[in-house]
C-alpha cells in the first residue's frame, strides 16, 4: 500500500493489550507513619500516604507507545477503597481514608487496618527500609490514540504523538507491590469501547477526527468543520466541499483500487482517512502469525497449561482447571522447554527477543523482567507439588484427628469425663447431679519448609521436567514430614503408653498372633472413664479398636490373620491339623509402615504393634494445620542481587501431639 501524508495507525484494538496499569515509579513517594501511642481502649492504626501518579506518560509492557491517564477525567467513588498486597483479595493491608486528584497528580492516603500476617509484613518491611511501590487500577471508558505529528493536552502538559490518552476512567483498587508491574493483577485500566449515548462532539480539540482505539467499524466520529467568525455561508460551503474532496481523495489513495468495498463504505458513511486505513490494515492482516514474529501467539493460560503437560501432570486434572479449549491450544506445545517458555512469556508481554537463543543473555533478561514467567512457574510448581503430596500415603491421617489453629500459639483441648450413664429418678422427681471432670490436651503448629532457585543454568539446560522434580520432591517431603513427626512422637512413648494408663502390654506372650491380639483387644475394650481416679468411680467407655498398626516385618502375618477364615492352631497356640474358626477375620484395618522398625527413630521395634480407635470417635493423637490448610504451598521470593536466578519457597504449617491414651494400646511383642 502506498504511503500517504497521514501516519498509519500502527496499533489497533487487536494488536495492543486491552489493559494498562497506573504505577508509582518512585518508591520514595510511599511513606509509612511512625507508630503512635494508642488511646485507651483503642488500638493505634499505622497510617500511610503515597503519590500514586504524577500525570506523565508511562511506558507499559505490550503497548507500542506511551500512555497518559487524563486526571481531569478520572472519577473516584466516595466509598473507601481496600488496600491489598499484590492485588490478592485475601491479602488485606488496610483501606483508604483520603484520595485527592489534582490537575497534576493522584494522592492516596489511608491506614493499615489489616490484622493478619500480610499487614504486619508490610509494616515490618517498611520499617526495614523496603521500597514498596504502589499499583492502582482504573476502568476506562475512552482511550484515544494520538498519531505522530499531533499533540494532546492532559494534566497541564502537552504530549506529542504517538501516544495514548485515557480521557475517561474510574479509579479501582490500590495495592502495595514489590515490583510496579504485574500482568496477572486486577490493577489495570481497560481500553473500553465508545459508550453509546456519548456526545460524538465531545472530542478534544487536538484529537478531533481521531478514532478511539477500540472503535467499531460502524462507529463514525466525523470531524466538525470550524467556521471562522465573520465568514460568509458561501465560504463555509466551499470549505466543507474542499474538506470532503480531500477526504475522498485520501480514502481512494489508501484503498489503492484494491479494496473497492471498503472504499465505497468509507465514502458513503463518512469515515475518516484514519478509520479507513485501520479497516484496510485489518483486512490485509494474515490469518496466522508469520514465522519468527515477536507478537504474542499464546495467552498466559495456554502457556501454563502447556508447561503442565510438559511435566506430566494428569490431563483430567488440567481439564478441570483450564477447560477443553485451552488444553487443545496447549497440546501442540506439550513438550515445551524452559528456553521456549521464557521466550514466549517475553513475547506475550510485547518484549522483542532474539530468534536464536545463543548464550541466552538477552532472552533470559527479558523473561525474568516479565510478571507472567514467575506466575506461570509458581502455578505449575504448585500443581506438581500438590500431585506429589496427594499421591504420597500419609498414615498419620488415618490414625490422628485433624484440627485447625489460627496462629502459632499453643492451644488447649478439653474433654469432659462423666459417670457414663443415667440414674433412676427418685419418686419425688429429683434428678441427681452427675459427676464431671475434665482432661486437658495441648497442641501447636510450627512451620516446615525449604527454598529453591531457578538459575540461568537451568534455563540454558532447557530441562523443565528436571526442574519440576524439585517441587515433586517438595510435595513428597511435605507428606513425609507429617508422618515423620507423628511416628517420632508415637515411638517416644514414655508416659503415654504405660501400665498406669492400662494401654501397654509386655512379656513373652505378647508376640504377634491370634491369642496376643485377643488379649490386646480385651485390654482395649476395658478402658474406663470417670471423674475419679479410682476404678470404682469409673465406668467402661466401650470403644472398639479399628486399626491394627504393625511394622513391615509383621505385615504379611497380619494380612494372613485378617484374611484367613480358619486357623491351624489349638487353644494353646500350638500348630494342629484340626482347623478352628478365626475370630479376628476382617475385624481390623491393617496399617503397616517402615517407620515403626527403622533405627532412625528412637524406640523403634520390629516386634511391637498397636491397636488404635477411630480418631473421629476418640483420638489418641491430633494433627493441627494453620487456618485449615493441609497442603504445602509454593510462593515466589525476591532473591539477593548476588544470585542470578528466580527464587521460590515452599512451606507447610502443622503440629502433632498426643491426646487421649485410652484410644490406643501398645503391645511390646517380645
């Protein structure tokens, strides 16, 4: 297409992102007030203030030209806005109490009203000098493109094209962020369509005749001819005719006898030359991206799904997370490597990367500067970790009750102990008072975790599956840490399994077998409860054992005992040719683990075995999780300057402690 005197509109609605962010570029503009002496009866709330935007043109990823938000058209609701961390609705920091918009800046002030760990983290890191930045989002009703050679006025300044100007917008969320750019957050300004009912004549003098970026083909913003004061009607008619003649000539030159239908529509409906050129460019755009293009060919969800397929996550799980359409788009990239993933994340955010990876310097730098790459890796690692965690058997979940704590302080559990029955009512109708006492049990959660780093070597080696072996091992380690803590506590049983608690059997006749199991079951069934310490004041609790817990050395023998309908032994336990019925068949569920006999654990034995009650009926041990989260989590962390890589941490918060000794019996077996 031949060049015209009008600069081509290079960025139409389909080739630029549908969003932008208002980002505080100067961390020093965010200040946190010192703690004040609280008034009596009221906690003191820390205050903050920030200069969120100074009215200038912003360079944003994916936009080919700078973007200006016109503060004169920025609307703010009277309602206080929430202050979050990293745009996460679950990470509350505080709320605003003042938002001021001048002709040159946007000022935000508020209080740290959050009570959780997020608010405390912001306060603590700010006191340590961490340079928090602010990220604010606004929904836009009108975004105008100013081409080269024209200027526009906004925020008391003149901006030369090419530039985008958001003329009408509405302030949304406010967040503290470590880095002032995040493509996955909600802090953004959407480039909206022209709203039906708006006055077509409401066009800035410097942008008259220009189309909004997302203007539909049926929308027309005709330039209004300006009539000079004192000019005659004939002169005005001549000027209008000349303008129309120039418009038609420009349209024909743009169409160049190759787009007759577009030319006819443009002349008939009064399209501007710019809109005609935009329509021609759309019609000439190839249906598929050209080879080697730097324009994004995939969405973040498609790349994330492809990475999940590459590391072998089950497709049924992915189908529930991403949907069939996204998985179909990701299928051709199911063997994507780290190099390609890093490059595609950069292209997706509008960053040009070399066609040849080479030593990876430019591509890795571009990929590490994006927000999509760490987000994708974090999500894929979480799915990989969760799959490994759920596929690792955890015996402690079968033998312990599971509770929730809200912090890391020690919590107390109380269980009331009564007489165990009703008494006959006297003739006068008086009910007797039952005797009650209570037992106290305690527990607390601690944090267990580790950190991993995606280095430059990992990317150059291009083995995504090998890198994902780390979160797989983290998932297994998270599951194993729960069993490790439980069996360590179980085998260090001094005071819990004892003759005084009537839950420890010792001696030569306790070797695992049908007779020893009968004695253990009887001992278990005779456990008592009551307000007094003497047997005469207590009654049986009548709890049945449900789990037979044995070391791996006794696993086969236990399975034979539970599965056999008849036993080839006599009443004294000696072998005989006359079979007898097996009273223990299918009575208990067998749980066998190597922890019980491994010398790593103090108190381990290959002969000792246990009977446990159902923990939902009466728990012998309890596991608690912070805020009920039973699975490990992976999060991105900022790495020190001397580390060439991207850091991730994984952790889980839980604790294990003994509860009611009457819910388990230990048999020494020797």
